[in-house]
C-alpha cells in the first residue's frame, strides 16, 4: 500500500512541476525581415543526454527525412 501512495505522490509531484510556471533556461531572439521571433528554451535537468547529444539526434533525424 505504501508503494502505491509513493507512486501517486511522485506522479502528482511531476504533474505539478510541469504545470508550474518556471523561468526558461535560455531565450533566443532572431529577426527575419520585419518579424522578430523570441524562443524560450527549457532543459530537462534530470536528463542523461547532453545538449550535444540532443543536437546530434536532431541533425540525424533531419538528414533521414
């Protein structure tokens, strides 16, 4: 029974963390012509992948499509 409650608490905590407003880890601003694009970047701080790993995956996926 304690395991079920612990799992529910973790699920609730994760959901609350996702819904909570947090500051972006980075902000990118790009101007193309007369339009300015502002992009907020968020990172999963618990992830095992580095930014370089994620970038390589994105480049490979783009090449395959």
